[in-house]
């Protein structure tokens, strides 16, 4: 079997495994919907006021997408690795031609499909709930590679967490500890002007920042910064994290 065949077979097995886990399917789509309903419909934005959520609704589109791009890969990949380690499945995989890169690639492709569908649903819901008007142009389609690269990056990070954590509970705790600060300190929901001046340079250290800036550049008319430059940075970071994640996957337990 070729490498493409191995990746395809692993992808199909992981995809069907995901569909069988009905609770996981439900919360993968339900959690971001709740975020949009809370912030978009209940809290709402205050463009003429100050403080948190003082920007127009379009500013927060990257934040809504970041919820699924960040949380889902970290928890799913990390938990999969922890589950494989607990069941000694990596010892069995070591006897097959499937490499660590191929295994992670297949898992990443599953997440790309799942999160791509969730991101599309979020965009539609955001438009319906907030009355947002997204720009319709060829540049808007750059949201697709931003989502793909963001998912790839955090799948790699999730693999590292799965290797370091000693259980599925440990994966969830570590994922939340990393994801929550990133979600609010990466130019998603909190604008840099609301952060202390001494902390603002640290925002550039978050990989999620480049996802947020890039998506905002193609979905928000008043955004500053270029989409392509942020896409290039995100692509480089995704390659690094994916390679590190593939290396972190254990051969045996």
C-alpha cells in the first residue's frame, strides 16, 4: 500500500470513529454556537461605547472561528494520543508501514473537515445573529487556507500535549490551560489597546494572533495589516508545529 493509501485508510477509520462518538460530534458544533449566541446575541457589541466588545461585530469574526480552530484540535489530537497510549496501540502501529507523519496527517485531515464544517456553520450563524455583512470577494476565500493552516498548527501542538500528558484527563487540563489564555490574548476578542503597554509585544508570540489578524484582514473592512503576510507566518508556524508534533508521537509505549 502506498503512503497515500495508508493516509486515506487511516483518515476513513478516524472519520468513522469520530461519527460514532455522538457526544463529541454534538459538542464540537454546540460549543462554538453557544459562544456566538452569548457574545453575539446576548452581550452584543457596543461600537459607540468603550471597554470590552467595543468594536463592530465584524471585528470578532476571527474570535468566533478561533474557538473551533484552537480548542478542537488540541483536545481531539491530544486525547487520541493519550487513548492510544493507554491501549498500547502505538506498539501495534509500530509493526505496520504507517509512519508517525502519516498518522498525524490523517488525523489532521479529519480535523480539517470537521472544523471546516463547524467554521462554515459559525459564519452563517454569526451573519444571522449579529446582522454582520461579510465582504464577498475572491480575497474572502483566503479564510479557507487560514482555517486549514490553523488546524494543522494546533493539531501539531495537540500531539505534543498528548505526548507530555499522562492521561486523557491530563490532556484536557493542559489543553484548556493553553487554549484559554491564547483565545483572549491573541487579538481575537480583546483588542491590544485594552492590554497593558508592557504586555502588548507578547501578543506577537501567540500563533493564534496571525490567524486572527489574517482572517480579520479578509472579513473586516476596517482591518489593518495584510492577509498574505500573516498567512505566510502562519504557514511557517504550522510546518514547525506539525513536524514537532509528528516527532512527539511515540513509537511504542
